[in-house]
C-alpha cells in the first residue's frame, strides 16, 4: 500500500497548471504500488495517474523508464505514457520529488489468476519483448546473477532466523547459478517484475502493462521465468502446468523461444526464484514489524526454488523439446 | 489509510452489472478514510465511489446514513448520493460486507487550512443544518455527553501511561460536563465529524461534504464547536481567532446562532475536545503499534480542552455577545 507523500491541493493545482489538461477535478491517493506515491488525478480532460518517485527509485534511471514507456507505446504496446507539460517536458518535480503524469489505463489486475490470464500474459510479454526493439537507452539489471551475491551477504548472518539452514541452502544455490548461468541467450528490454498487479485485464483480455521501474536489458527468457514463478503457482504451492503451458504457448506464438532458451528455463526459473527470495529476505529482516508496509514471505520463493531444482525435463513446464 | 477488503475484478464486474452504469473501466482502492474500504470506480458513465462498510459501522445505521445523503442532496446540499441498482435498491452486499456506490464529488480536501476555508466551512455547516430539516429517521449521538463516561472507564486504568495525571483530569472534566451540559439548545441533524478531510474545495470554494457515518441528532452548536476544534487551531497549538471569526460569522449568516447557543460555545467546545480525546485515547491504548493504521495523538485534544477551560468570554472566539 503506497502514498508516502502527502500532496496539498494547492500543489496539485499549481503542478497541473503546467500542462494542457484543464482544471483539477479531484486527486486521490491510490492504495496500490509499493515503491512510489500514486494518485488518481481527474482533470477536465479525464483521469490520469500522478506518480511521485520515492527514495527506492534512482532519479538517474528515470529518463530510461519514461523513454521506455514512450518507445513501447509508439510500438503498439498498451502501457502508461508520460504526459508532457506545455513546455514539452514530462519529468518535473513536486513536493521535492521527481514527478510525472502518465495516461490512465483501462482495466484491473486479476486478484485470482485464471488459466486465461496466463494465455493473455504470454502474448503480452512476447509483444513487450518485441516492442522494446530499437530502444536506444540501456539499463543493467542489478538484480540478475551478478547482484545476488552482495544481496545474500547482506542477509546471510540472519537468514537462519527465517528458517534454519537457509543461509547454507542459498550459498549452495548461488554457487551453482553463478557457475551455470547462461550467457548467450537472446536479450533485450525485459520488464523484470511482471507480477499480476502489473498486468491489467478488461473483459477477460489483457488491456495493458504497468510499472516499468525494474525494466532493464537482460535475457528475454529470464522474464518468462519470472512470470512462470509469479503466475503459475497456486496458493497451496502447487505448480499449475496448464497455466504454464498457456503462458509459454502464447508467448511462443508471438516470439518463438529458441531451443537454447527452452533448455535454459529451469536454471532461469531457479535464478528468478532466488532473486525474489533474496529481496524479500532482505526486506523481511530490515522492515520493522511496525512499518506500514506488508512484508512478503521470502519462503514462498524458497518453495518455488525447490520445485525448479527438481525439474529434469522442460516437459514438466508443459513444453516439448523442439 | 483505508482499503481493508480486497475486491476481485470479477466481483466488481458482477456487482456493477446490477446497475445501469455501463462496464467497469477501472477500480482502484483509495488511500483515504479510516472506517471503510473505499474504491474509485470508473465506469463507462464516469467516476463513482464504491464503499464497503467494515466492522466499525453498524449495518443497522446504514438506512439512516444513506437516507440522510439522499435527503440532504434533495435539499440542495452537495454530498455523495447513493446510486440505486436497476432494481431500485442502493444498499447491497459485496465480499460479505454491506456495500454501496455513491456519486463522485468534485474537489479535494484542504491539507493546509487557510482562513478562507473556514469561511466556506461556516456557510456549508449552516446549510447542512438547514438541509437536515424534515428528515424523518433519527439516530442518537452515542458519542455525546452520555457516551463519554463508559468510554472513559474503558481507558481510565491506563490513561496515565499516555500522560501522568490524565485519568484524574478527565474524571474532573467529565463531572463538570455531565452536570453543566446544555439541554435546551436547537437540535437536528449534525455531521459530528466535520474534519478537513471530509470537506472538499474546488477553486477555493467549498464543493461538497462527505463521510456522514457519524451523523446523528444532536445540538447544532455542538457541531459548530467540533469545527472550531478541528479547523481553528494551528499545528503549534495556537488558536487562530481570525479563522474562528470567519467560521462563526459565515455560519451565522445562513443560520444565526441564538444568544443561548453563543453562550454555550465554551462548554460545547470542551465537550467536543473530550469526545475526540477519549476516542483517540482508546484507540491509542488499543491499537497495536504494528497495525497498519496511523494513530492520532490524544494529547492534541487535551491541549484544546485546556484552551476552552480558560475561555471566559465568547469574544475570545471572535464573537460579540448579541
């Protein structure tokens, strides 16, 4: 639940006066997103989203994120687009924070994942990967294989508080991943955080993707592996192969996975599992219980990691070798 | 910050299908309100507010609250109006909770109170008191003088944890208020919780009142006293007599206060101070520090109580005797 910055009515009005958006009708904090303060801004021209970037976003990355949204939209992907002021500038500041108004997207994110959602997701993810082609800015993925070791070291001494033996299990897995991580797979712009709350559906069809604040240059198939973890496990921990099959088949239809990408899925899924396990573990150990943030359970991702460690054939993901 | 209930996209769509509002475009939880779950619902017909009533609202009171909003709107007050479904029914249920869709109000509540806001408030409060005339349902004010003693007894044994001597000070004040509380002043429908976050302004003018979930039958001047406390003290604790004068003069212009109401303002303001002091004290002592709710400081209202205890002449509120 977000909204970290309280914005006054005068501040909003003065801010919106810099745009060709008419008068402010209303501006309400939204209880969504965990990294930034988000407001649903209604002006004479309709609804928009006003975002204030809080401290977890590096301002130096903002030109990449905003440029990417423009680039993706220009290439046919439905995603929020930064709105420029009358001076042509989209990135401004409000209440001492970088701030931007983006277009409003139709739809809601699915609270209960159905198989059909995974089909739409697969197609949307592949279209995102294609739409990123030609974007000239780049951003390194600080949360890929090279970033896990320092994250682990920051939590290692307390990891066993969460589960006895966790530190050793993570150390062993990291050794494996660092040695075996694939290097030569197709790469480009990936979303890197495409959880259900970042994917909108309307009338059962995917209506847009949001929240590009982890987007970066990395392996396309790693993004697919992130989605397998985020969308294809049930609340009881069971892997739903029907969902995985629909996700992969619909991805494949738009951007066919190469044989090498398919064979790499188990290790990429292990990597994706440890990436979210490590950030959740860090937040778990470093978020005071009294903070107004809901902590996410790191062990959910230990369970997913264990699942992928057992995978011997990609048929277990619903994929044929091809 | 609210939104206690997570509502799925399917649930929202099925719910809205019972209305003549077209399709759901979007539905986002709002980070406002502390008693209920509120969502900004956008349909083909425009924006609405969807409210789910959580456990602090007694469902038996809902016909009073919803009927009151209809009555006030029919009498020219700008406030949210319950929207009826195609079956003519406004109060339904969603996710196991009573739920209602109300109309969307233009404007924002003022984060920084200016003197002009208090002028608009005074007029709006008087118009509310007049507009309530003729409403046939009634609701006792459980948080007026008769309700304070049990609330105090629930916190008495721990009050001194918040401030040494607080229990004795409250007991003494309650004895005074119970003995001296005025009985024969003009009464009718009051809002009883008209804090700045319940009053919207657009372009500097009051654009509407919201959140009638404490509304009840009680003394009109008690509602005025609640506003004096909620709007006319600065963050440093100073009483701003300019704001009070504007509030009272603009109230008086629409509904003149009688001599008896004017003379009663100091005791009504003491009563209003102890009412919010007692509920905040109770919440302070009974909200675990880890809860995702921001606790309000009870001592802010002890300070206000002390101020009103010193009042000897209503001129101190910016009022002439008349």
